């Protein structure tokens, strides 16, 4: 299949021809009257000013109250960015005040950690003592030894035999 394509394409014959015999096809683009009349290149669509629907009056008498839009109102070219279902712009707190509040929160958390570190007791002042030092309870030399049986079939008979 590849050999057939190479034969049909004739790459060596094309390389042997001088450049003057080849067609010089270069695309030259010139501005048409349509490009001059429509610089935004949107087909003559009426372009609305970019206004985010979030900032429109929510109590006005809109035909579509959720999207805050009237009937037959032309959509903006960037409606997906300017509509109500796009990301909301946060305008409640200016950035400087927000950074100040974040810094105060971090300072308060570290301050609380420092106060707890200073006043939290690490351990009792004197360790607790038990009679015999809990040697028997913790498995020391005086503790009662227990035999460990592994439950396998016929294990009880083997133990009884010993």
C-alpha cells in the first residue's frame, strides 16, 4: 500500500522540476468591505454594553426574573461570562480589609495556641506509685503464665494427649 502511494505521489519527479515551472500559490488576504463595516466580526449583531446580570436590579420587573432579562432583549456576545450562572463577583469586602481580617484571624489562632502552650500542664508533678510497682499486672517475673492454644482441627486431642 505504501509503495503504491509513493509511486502515485512521484516525489522525485517533483523535486527534479525547477521552481519556475511549479505553480506559486500564495494566499493574499485583503480587507473586504464586510470586514471594514463590521470590525467586531460578529455578523452585524447588535452588541450590548458588557454588564454583568448580577449587578442589575433584582427587584425590577424582568420578564425572566432569574436571569434578569427582558423578552427579546439581545444577548451579549459573552453571555456565558456575564449571565447569572457565571462566577459571582465578590464586592462585599475590599481586598485590603479582607487581608487585614485574615491576618487578625491567623494572629488570634497563634495567640490562643501560645496561651494554651503556656498554661496546659504537661504531666503531673509527681508520678503515681503502686504497691509492688504493678509487676504482676504488667507481666513481670511474678505473673501467672498462660498457655496459648492455636485453634486448629484436632488441636484439643493433641493437647490432651500431652
